[in-house]
C-alpha cells in the first residue's frame, strides 16, 4: 500500500508525521467526517498542490482506484484552478492598494461553477489546496460557501488537516532526498 510506503520513507525524527498520515488518511473511515470521495479527492488535490513527486506518485494510484473518473478529474481540476486563483487573490489581498480589489479578474474559472461532482466536495478540495497555498481570501471564500451549504466545521477542519499532513510529508521527504544527495 502506498500509504505504508510513505510512512516508511519518513525519517525517525518525523514520527509525528507518520502517525498523523495514518490517522488522517489510513484511519479516516473511523472518524466518519469525510466520505471516501471527499477524503481521496482531498488527498489527490493536496498531493498535486504539495508539488512533491514522491507524495503524488505514492498517493495518486489509490486515489484513482477509489474515485470515480469524474471525481478524479474534478480533484485535479481543483488543484489546477486553485494554483491560479491562490496566486491571483493572495496577491490582490497582499497589495496595499485596495483598488486592485475593484478590478475585474478577467480569468476563466468555469470549472468552479460546473466541477462535475457535488459542489461541496469541490469546495472542500479547493479549500484544502488554498490552505497549502496560503491564500486567506480563498480560504475564507470556500469556507463560507461550505458553511452556507451546511457543512460542519469538523468536516472543514478535517480537510485542512489532510492538507497540512500531506504538505508536511512532502516537504520532509523532499528535504531528505536533497540531503541524501
């Protein structure tokens, strides 16, 4: 199993990451917070957003096996569109000139309106990717849409827990690969 491969690849100093990886992905069925589609869509979108070839290579096959073709494509679409949106909206937010916020974005984002899966699942994946990419404006926007749709805070937090662990695992494994020469 790919999850076991990732856990065994982590160095001893990252024991907490091993445990967290097992709990947010491996034992996710026990929490009942995320459906399998929500979990594995989040895993795939976050693996892409982590930019870690190791993490993506290990987790993508299981995500592809579990997700429907539509959900698999939608999760990849969430990672792709948020890669653009997180840079755009984070930049507008960070600039001290508020006039940028009044300008038309002029960027196509059609997939957000028609992702091919339940809107709440796509929003959850978009939120998780936004957590990795650090866009506060996108985090707020997706969280508000999810809350208006009746999604509990526990579910939303579970998605960004998955994001945080995947990002940390990717960062640690990439650092170890560099240090190993």
